[in-house]
C-alpha cells in the first residue's frame, strides 16, 4: 500500500487531551504539527455518547476547582459549566447493610471511627504535602514509603477497621481503581498531592464539582476543530524511528517526518508501537511496572430523578458495596438542553469488577442494580436505560481511570517518567504531576511538553 508522506515540525501520537493540548500549544508558538489518532474520534478517555437515546458521559466528566488549566481551556473554547447536583442528604451503607443518611464529607461511622478517619486524613495530608506531586521519588523516605502497601501502612497506623476501610476507599477503589494492597503509600501520596492533598480526595464536592454543558468531550472536540485537517483519525501509529536528525512516525496510510514526536498515550500502549532504536532498558522496565486500574462506570437512567423526592442528593458511598460510590448524574436541563430524565452513575472497582466480569451481562447488571437499590431503594432496580462503560475492553485504552505504579516502581523509575528519549517526548495524564490521572494533568503535560519542544527546535 502506498503511504502519504508528510513533513511537520512535530508529530503527535494520540488525540486525547494531552496530545491536543500539545498540538494547540505548538501551533500557537508557530510550529507545524500533525496529530495521528488510532480511533475514529478524538478525546481518548473523554467520550460523550448517546446510548439507547440517553446522552451519557462514558469517560471523564467532572472538573474540580483546582483544575485551572482545564477551566481556562473550557473558557477559551466558549464552553459553559454547571454544578453537579448535590442538594439533600447523602447515603452511607455500613458493613451490616445498615443505611444511614448524612451530610458533609465524613461518613456516619460512629464517633470513634470518625475521629480515627479524621486523624488518618490529617496524617496523610501532612505526608502528601511533604512528598508533593512533581517528584515524589526525591523525598528522603521515598524508598521506604514505596516499599509498603497502603493497607499495610494503614494497619500500622490504626486498629480501627472501619476507619481503615473508609480511608482506603478514597484512594483505592475511588481513585487508582486498584485494591489498596496492590499499591504503595508513596503512590497513594502522589495521588493525594496531585489533587492538593488527601482532604481533597475525601471531598466529593471538591473532586466532582462541575460539569461541562454538552459533556466534557466538548473540550477535545473544540481543540481538534481548531487544528482542522492536522488531526488525522483512524491512524494507529505502528512504528517510530529516530535517526538522531529526524524522527519518522508511520501508520498504515501515512508516514510523517518530523524534528520531534510527542507520544501522548498511556504507558501501557507505548510498547504496542515498535521503536528503532529500541527504547532504553530503564524505560522498558518502567513501562512494565505501570498498569491501568480497573473500574466499571455504570449509568442507570430513570424516567425521573426519583431519589430527589426522598430528599436525597444522589451521593452515596460504601466500602462494603459492589458500587462503592454513586452520584446524581442528571443533565442540568436549565444549562443543557439535553435529557430531562434522572441519571445515576455508580462505580464498581478493582476486585469487584474482576468478580462481576466473570458473570453473564444479565447477572452483572442484576448485582449492580441491587447494590444501587441498597442506596436508593427498590425503584433503582428498573432503569429505562442501563449501560456499563467498559474501558478495559477498549483497544486504545485498556483500563480506567489511569495508570499507576506497582509497589516499589515509583521510587525506582519515577525519575525517568518524563525524560526525553532522543527526539521522542512522552506526555499523558498518567505521567503528569499536578493533575495526575485527571484531564487537567493531561492538558498541563501536553502544554509543558510542547513548550519544551518548541524551545529545543
Ligand atoms: P487518552 O487516553 O485520553 O488519549 C490517548 C489517545 O491516544 C487516545 O485517543 C487513543 O485512542 C490514542 N492512541 C492510543 N494508541 C495509539 C496509537 N498507537 N496511535 C495513535 N493513537 C493512539 N478525569 C477528570 O479530570 N475528571 C473525571 O471526572 C474523570 N473521570 C474519568 C472516568 C473514566 C471512566 C475514565 C476512563 C477517565 C476519567 N478521568 C477523569 C481521567 C481522564 O479522562 C484522563 O486522565 C484523560 O482524559 C487522559 O487524557 P490523555 O490525553 O492523557 O490520554
């Protein structure tokens, strides 16, 4: 097959938030770019799609107040935002199935456990502040903090099981989407520091603050529209060759010769491309120590938001339920002229997701809806539309929400995360510092990498 030959200053692999941010920045600095995207759409882990007549946020959707770069891009694109619905009482389900209504951040777990949760959060806030998010591997105790599983560290701090289960929930199932025994204290502190502290992770009103009218994929769609024909869809990159003077990037249809390439992919996908020369040994090792978490984002659409009639906000948590957290995800009809039906979104993470995917789709749906019913009552059993976002089955993603290191990996290889290899640069939310695992981090690392590339050209 004949390939089209293209020459640009910079080739960018991946049209997610990182790649599009890099391309936008380079263009603004006067450089020519091309973005090669494997899928037939832009946005990567941002995808607003209509399923059985219901518009749904399949991927990322919420903006927290600290996501300054994302907020600036949203404003620049002329998009508007609105607050997530949160009026009324939240629901907590205890290990014995007892359902309690509450307001505020701390779950109703009894005075002793509550005090212990507050103490552990303060301790984690302090450590996250010390470690920071830009280079946690440089902390004097980095190796020690990276050698201990988060559950083990919690066990050494407290003998209050309920407090430990709840603190583990905020960073395990809810963020890294891995069991809290499978990542280290250092990795947990990076997650917390990247969001401004452990207290931020605990605060759903902070982390899940605002939504974009029309859906968060409007951001990559808006950026791509400005880049026009320089974004090429259906172009999975197969080969990257760096001869020192120039780098050549090829898909089945296109061969691009450029001064630099920015690989804007999650780490697990990097080695699906062949590199000549091969990537350095420490980078190959590093890539093998980073993996995606596993979470099912469940959407259940009802004829109306029935939980609001009962004075519920829709916000629900339990470390003991299959659905460990759930929210009212109804579109704001004042801001968005979209679906007026009531939508709940829930999350099933790590070992629960493993277990449920061994069942038939019908059995999985039944168990998930039963879990939603534990929070909202029997009416939750019969949605009009039911859908599971299944990012682990997506060829060009492979999990959700993002990648993290296994125990010991961050201290060993963190310093190599953002180091260039010849003319090759790496940028994705998975290797960002501030905004790690989030859209803000993707936009930041795309912008910063582009600025460094522009300065080097
Ligand atoms: P991303 O994975 O988006 O982009 C990489 C791109 O590269 C993809 O488009 C892919 O198709 C393409 N690609 C892969 N291999 C290729 C190849 N060989 N050649 C060419 N192209 C290739 N964040 C947040 O801020 N708020 C939130 O509420 C959430 N919630 C959330 C929920 C769910 C279910 C998910 C999956 C994720 C989130 N996130 C989130 C995280 C957020 O969506 C994520 O961090 C960023 O969108 C990642 O953007 P990147 O550009 O870094 O990678």
